[in-house]
C-alpha cells in the first residue's frame, strides 16, 4: 500500500461532497481523483486545502463550509475535527444511524450479494457519556505539559484534549486533571497510557508505567484518587502485573443484565462491551432472534466472559461457550457459578482460527448457534457448519466481514438472511456493529 506523502502550499479549492466513506469522511471526486475531506457531509459545498496524497487519492481539510447540509449540527465536543476518537459529531445523531444502516445494507449487497428479508430496528441509546471502557494515550512533549487523550485524526500525535463528552463523565471531565497529574510524576515520559474501566460502583483508571514509581508518585496518585472519587490501579508489565495502590485491593467490577437476572464480573483489563446502555438491549435482541428453548443445546462461539452464553442458560438451554482467551474462559466459568448456572453453561478454551467446528464437543449436531467474532470475521469456522444447524445469530463489529461471511452462508451453506440491523454501540463514530439472523 502506498503511503500518503505530504502536500504543501496547496491552493484552496471548492468541491462538492457526494458521499461518506466507511470512516465517516466526506468523499468528493475532482478531475477523476478521489478526495477525502474530514468533517464534510454529503451534499455540502466546501472550500478545502489538500494536505497529503497518493496517486489514487488525496486528503483535504475543510477551510470553509459554503453550503451546509441540513443534517449538520454543532459538535458537542470542542475537540471535534482534531481528535480521532469521533468522526461524526458534526452529523445529527439520527442521521448517523441512517448512515450506518445504509452502510451495512450496501456492504451486504455489494460484497455479499445478499439482502436481508427484514431490516431490524436500530439499537440505540444515549449519544454522550456512554463509553465505560477506553484507552487514552499519553505524550509528554518537550515544549509543553503532558497530553492525555485519543490520537488525532489520521495521526500518531495525541490530541490536546481538555475533556471528552463521550467518556463516562467521572473520567471525561477529568482530562485536564489527568494531564496535570502525569506532569507531576517523576518520570512522566515513562507513562504511555491510561486505561479506563467504569461501572456504576467504580470508576477505575489503570496507569501503564514503564519505570518503577517512586513513593512520592504513589502519594500523588492516591491523593488524586481520593480527591476525585476514583480508583487507580498500576500496570508495570503484562496484564498479570496489575495491582492496586499500597494498602488497597483491586476492586471487583461487574455489570448486570437485569432482564435475565445476571451479574457478570470482569477484570479491569478484560474485554467487555463498552456501552452499558446498548449491551443489555443487544443481548435481548440476540436472545429473541435465537429463541433458546429449555433443554436444547446451543453453541456460543467467541463467547468472551459469557455475555450471551449465560442468558441462553438462564432461558433453560444447555449452552457451550467457546473462547480463545484462557483468562476470559476462567471468568466465564466464575460467572456461571456466580449466577447458579454452572450445570447448564459450560466453557472451553479453543483457538477458533485454528480449530475445526467438528472438534468442538457436540457443535456439529446443534440446531442453533451464536457467533460474535473479531473484526476478521469467522469464515474458517463457518466452513465446518454441518447440516443440522438451522438457526445462526451473527453479532458483528465489521460489516465488510459480515458481508463476506453472509455470502458463504447463503450461497454455499443454503442459509437465508432472515434479518439484519445495526447496533449503535459507538455513537459519533463511523464504527458499525450489527446483528443478523440466518435460517435454513
């Protein structure tokens, strides 16, 4: 892939935006060449200046919006357009959902050559203060104090953020305080990141540090935590190095799925869905599509800590969860015990990029399955599906690989794409999560 080269002293030019790409960037065509314009919307006439390019495309920044879209709004964040954490804050939230739904349908049609028989209503929730898990980078320039935040758009530089309205406010409103805290540590350049894990009970900040912290550093961190009602954990190496400040314990973190009377514990560095408003609705939608029945066997692939497996078991099914991360499998087993479901929810460790479906106990004969794969999709494991499977719920974080896998399921395995719809897990970003139902 050709790396973009800087374009200097480019003139300002007027362009007409005709669409949005998969990152939420405006798209124009000028003299046959594609031009990507961050912060521009379809239908707008904007004045731009190009700043980098390749033989196939250039990138430009908006200098002036001459004719604005009716769907343009004032971003709720002062750092919109610079910070790369969000790319669509200038687009009205309802229109963001429509863009994502259209993107999902377009990818299914153009890549997969399939169309769902039914479009599911979008799953949506609050557009601000929704993010309970995040990783913030730290940079300490020589000419200014510490920076804490997301990286700038298409850049490795850390945005000079003062606040973040999409983060849990216990953290998002403390960005300036975090910057000042890092700057006061003895070796701030040895701090690469903060990780965030928030629940109703706790707002946890995990400090990644490459050098040992001094006693004065520890006192500063404890004072900051006490002053702001936060918990600070330390990570000096891999995940196993996580520890609390002296005299404290690592807090027990959990989220709930009230509709299924479930409590799910998770580790501060462990994977969970980042949006606590959307996840319960997604689980409800997945269970409605899967329709677990008492006594039937169901397999949940890429099961994590049991987010979908345990609701299946609560509804009476005998559920097998399969996950490649041994720590998550251990957490899932703990959660099954915690909720009194160990007799109906079983978990095993298997690398699903290398394991054949036939090698998983009972998987070849089940009639129902749920998969929630990573962005790379699940094409290899899907090739092992046997004739017994009649119902498959696919939870996706990448419409491109969902579309590819849909083509295989429909054209090679004889499934019908019964329904599909988006899950707005990350408002103000172009990230498209979705859920689909396949039957045969």
